[in-house]
C-alpha cells in the first residue's frame, strides 16, 4: 500500500515538474540569471544539460549555488513573517491597554517572532551565503557532500510548516493554537500548556536542528578537505573561518538542543520527569537550553562578522587590519561561548559562587568581540572609504555593534544583570545585535554579491534609502528600548496599563513605546524598499558586464568569488573555460578583461 | 545516520567539473538528483507522523489515532527509498570504478564529526541523570533499592557488545591483510553479536516492565533509565542496520584492502556506541546502586 | 607555549587570545583570595572548573590553530581569500 501511495506521489511530482509556465515567470528563475550566476543553464543547442529545467531543477538540484539561493528565498520568507508578526505586536504596544489583539495572540506572535527570526531566518540566511560562496572562496568544486546539502535544505520547509502550524489552523477552528511559550520554551510553562501547537513547534524545531547539524558537518568537511591547492590554513579567507567556527558550535549546540526538545516532548506526552520538579526540575531545562542558546547567538553573529570582515576592506581600500587577530579571536569566541550560558539565568537562584564564574567567562568573551571592532575601525583608518550600499551596511553594523556590544558587557555583571535582565534593556541589547548586526550584515552581503548571484545590479538609490531608513529606524527603536528598560519596563508584556507608577512611570514608558513603534515603521518601510529593489533588480536591473563591479582590483583586493564570476562572464565570450557555458551577456565588453587577467584562476 | 556516506566526488582540479553519479535519476544531468528531495521528504515525514500521532491522542483526538502511525510507516518507505537510490547510485553501482584513497579522509572526518554531535545528543540525557543523581536522589524504584537493576543479563550483554567491538576490529584487520573469508566471518559475527545485544535489551525491558513493574514513568530514575537505554538502543539498532549493509555488500564481494572506507566508518560508529554503553553501564546501572 | 614553539610574530598574533586568558586567570586568583561565601568543596570545584576549563580549551585551540596556520604559512601565497592572479598584481604593485 505504501509503495502504491509513493508511486502516486511520484507521479504527481512528475506532473508538477512538467508544468513549468508559472515558475518561469518568477524573478529568481529568470533565464538570464540562470546563465550568468553559475553557467549551468541548458543552453539551446549545446548538447549536454547539467540541470533539468523548470521546477524540477530546483527540486533536484545538488549545486551549492542553487541551494544557496533556495536557502536565501527561505530566509527571506521567514524574515517577512518575523517582521509582520513584530509589527502587529508593535502596533498593539502603541497603547498601554489591550487594543487590537488578545494577550494570547500577543504571546503567540512573540513566540513565533523569536523562533522564526532565530531558527528560520538567521541560520538559513547564513547558510545561503555560506553555501553559495564558501566553495567559491576556498576554490572547491562544490560542497563535500552535495546531496547531504540538498537534504539539509529540504528538511527546512516542513520544519517551518510545523513551527507555524498553530497559525495555519486558526481559520480551521480546531483545537490547535499557536504556541505561547516564548522562544526559550521555559518549563514548566511549556510542559503544562496542553495545546498541541506546542508539540508541533517542538517537532519542527528539532527538524531545523537536524538540518543545521547536517549543514555544519558538511561545511567542516568541505573546508577541511575540499580546499583548492593554493588555499591553506594560513590564507583561508575570513568568511570561511567564521563558517568553520560556527559549524563547530552547531556541532555541539544543536544536537544538545535536539535532545532537550525530545525530552520536553516526552515530558509533555509520556509523563516523564525530565523537567518536572521530582526529576531534573525546571532549572535543568534552562541549563540545557542556554548551553545551546548562548552558542546560538554566536552561531548567528560570527558568520556575519566574517561577512563584514570580508566586505568592509573592499570599500576601505585596505586589507583587513590584523587579519590573524580576527581569526584567533573568532576561534576564542567559539570556545568561550560554551562557557557563558548561565549569564542568561543569573536570576534563577543559582549559587552565587557559580554565578561569579559565569560572570568571569562572560566578561572574558567580550574581549575577542571588542578586538574585532577595533580591527574594523582601524581598517577604515586612512582608508579610501567608498560609501556604497554594502559599505554603508558594514559601517552601520560596526556602529550598532558598539552599542549592542557594550550594553551586553554590562549584562555580564551579575548585579547589573539582576536589575536589567527582565526589562526592555535586554530586548534593546539583543535587537541591536540581531537586527543591527545580523540583518545589517545580511543586507550588506546581499548587495555586495547581488551582481554575482543575479548578473544584474541593484538600484543604488533605493539601496541607500534602505540603509538610512534601517539605520535610523534601528537606532530609534532599540535605543528607546534601552531607555524603557532603565525606566523598568518589563519584557514580554502584552499590556502595560496597570503598572505601579511608583515602579514604572507610565507616561514616559508609553511615550517610549510609541517611539519604538514609530521606529519599527521606519524599519518596515526600509525593508519594503529593499524587497522591491531586490525583486525588481533581479528581473529588470542593469546587467553587469564588468567582472569587477566594485573596482576591487584597483586596490589589490579582488576576491576569489569575483575571479570566478569573471570566468563565468568570460565563458560567454570564448566558452573555453567550462563547457557548461553561460549565455551571452550584452556586448563583448568583458573580452578585454579576459585578456588582461588571463583567467588563470580556477573556478 | 546516513551522514557518513555521500558521493563527494569532485575534488581535484583535473576533473572538469563536479559530476555526481551520472547514472542518477533524473538521468543524464550533471547536477541534479531526486534522491535528496525524496530522502528529505521521508525524513520530514517522520516528524509529520509524530505530529499526527500527538494530534491523535487525548480525549477528543483531532485526527484519527492511526494517522500518525500510517504516515510514519509510509515515511519510512519513502526515506529508505531515497537513501537507497542515493547510496546505490553514489557508491554501489560503480563501486570498483572510483579511486579508493580519494574519499577516505573526508568520510572518516565526517563520521568523526557526526560522532561529536552524538556526544552532545547523549550529553543532554546524561546531564539529566547527573542532575537527579547529585540532587534529590529519592523515591527510588524497588529495583534500584534492591540492586536488581544490575543483573547478570546486563553484564552478559555488556560483554557481548564489547566482544562485537573486538570482532569488527579484527574483521577490518583481516580485510586489510587481504583475508576476505575471515573478514566476512568476523563481520557476520559482529552483526550477530549486535543482534544478540538488542535481543538482550528487549528481554531486559520485558523483565523490568512486565515482571518487576518498572516503567518509563516510574519516577526520575525510570525516565533516566528508559531515556538513556532507549536512545542507546536506537543507536545500536542503526548500527545493526549499517552492519547489515556492510555484510550484504561484503557477501557480494565488495571491499578490499584498498577500498574499505565504509568498513572504517561503520567500525568507528560501532566502537563509539560500545564506549557509550560501557559508560552508561558504569553510571546508570552501577552508579545507581553504589 | 614558549618562543621556541612560535616565533615572535606569531606570538604577537596569538596575543589577542592571551587577554581573555588573563581575565580568566585574574578571576581564578580573585576567587581564591576573596571567597565571601562559606567554602563548600563541591561548589568551589564547580566554580573553578567553570573558569579553568574554558581557559584550558581556549589555550589548546589557540595552540593548535596557531600551529596549523603557521605551519602552512608561505610568503609566496595569495592573501586570504584573494585570487592568485590578483595577488601577483598586488605584489608587482608593491615592488614598484
């Protein structure tokens, strides 16, 4: 019977694969793009196809570049849902009382926003960049395991469906509602909520963990074994270093979370005692969760630091200052990140001596991060700074990290932490990191590599508008959060109308919430500009014929990925580089660059 | 689980491009394969099945109670089909064609990385056990109070598993020395010992649950005991599957002193599972009654 | 880790990780000297391990990565991530 159903399913897939019309109209399967990004397109008449056409290509692809694009699309969709959910929350918080949504819905959105942004946007968007560019940067033909790479991606869409299931079932009016556990899923709350939406979310999260772990193993194997002959440990690029470190963190963090999630599921469904008072107790969940959760912060931020370390020098006209400092401090962060987890739970009644230890390690880990900041600033020092959109986002990244990072150092200190940890101060701090850094670096990298991936150029004016709106919006929103934290506004509250005025001044807090909402609207407008820009430029943007669109050759900063891009462009002219040739771009303008550069690099 | 194996061919700049198995489905494309998608579909199906199972429980189940199981079984078929297609095309169809030395290091490294993730997976369970062992170690089930948990069955089973580690080690040695008969025999012995161990575990569960009334929900220790031994049992079962694949392929004449990467990786996995078991016996069985 | 293992320049590169190590060492000494809470041996052991183990791990990783990086250093090779052809351009520009 099962085989029969499987056969029917496969037949259906085959049918879908033939219906290509609608698919070809989407911007990211633009024929021209297919050709210029990787030169894998089936050029009419060339005889051998490397990939099938239409949707089959995307479902069957084992090419790291295609999978990178898939990860990117996935991350963007998740980012949009995360953004929409937070905008609903921000409008609700515009007034102190309950206005538009119920507190239950607020909790559900809060949970979904956190989980979506960290697990469905953060990790996948990094995987998008690393899939596409790490093999190019280390001169590999592909990932070490292209098929595991594809499997890891295809586990993610079902995971998202499970995580968001509670929202999808709202119109069905059945007894599944969105989880209201917050992203930390603290027990006993998460055990006692009888809503099966929580179970679905936990299962989905476990699936994302499996996916991330497979990806991490693949990246470590790739960077260890697939490097080109002239890529050694000494001249491995900084982005690959950060991906290597990040993968090392995933290797231990995500499986541990996976086990903890299974334990939580068992507690919920099979009456086990893992996190029950008579068993490990709620504190065990906190320890396990944050042993994953703190490295997760670095899993998200290290590759983004790598991206900035890679992109920022290109527009500063100088090599990265103190390259090895950045490498060693990245590794230091990787190791130390497993020793600081309990600073998320200083208020949980741990022994003060043990808290003191975590304070020590948390203060120590601030150093490697600060080292990087100084490296970036000194790279800019005396540089020929060109304020392109990617550069603006890199500088914004550094600026936001100064605020986000320093506010974090205070939280490492136990006495300060006890006062501020349950307030908006923490929310402001980590949003400076996740939005002000992680998303900024992501935007910068998207702009920087847009010519390679799409073969076209984005609209520069829109991109700069996007930057300034984001920068201003981020600093309004999250600085107001820091202030609200000082005023004593607690985290996670859906309403704040009946505060004790002795403890929290309602007038100021209401004003700050309105400021935050206004700032969030500015960010949203910027993000819409970005989305329009990317979609429109992918389809209609000016074609890139210059293999060095950022003029990095002039400064001796031409990266391998653009050398590869040049080969792809050159192949359109001569076609001698790779048989998997690309279709011609307009004009033969790239011919001269082939002549001058010789194309001696290997793709 | 399937992580130790892939066709990661493609390194080396002499080859023009990266061509996965050319016999793949769909056929004739360099960089396309349905197998990863199907494997992922089956893999996710386990989670969908589990979700449906959860929805099918309780007073007023939202879906039919059999839906979860049905999807789970169906997913198993899809998953195995995907894995089979992938591994068959990647490794088996032209086993003797590929260069032996090429993928040895990546695949062994990958197995090592996978085992590192397993340390974390088991780690969470052991941390729970240490928490209860060092914390409120009370309300113990009778089998712990009487010391019955450490039975001769467990000790015998432990010896069986250790013996299987020895046999796979010498099987590998025999292969490296070119003694195929001895290799196949010892591999078969390893598989047999693994199955005996699993049978012993099942018998122990049966004894505990049915005769001694000690089950998963029997307090903090019951959770730790069944959680950890269950997780380990799953790993031994997977190891037995891997050993069966090795054994069948060995019977079909695969592997030689030059081409033995899967034997190495499975052997690494099996030793790891063995070490975890010894640790588990020391802390969970012996540690509970001392 | 003495100068015999790494040359001067490498030690300078590695010095970036000595600062967090110094902080960890500072706190270990501080906890040894100043212990305002009664000394429960188990707790003190955990307290010290939580600082010392990350320190040792950091020291080991720094050592091995330093070895790997310096061991493969070659003055002729391209800059990290930059293409070989470009490195030649940069070198010739540097010689001028």
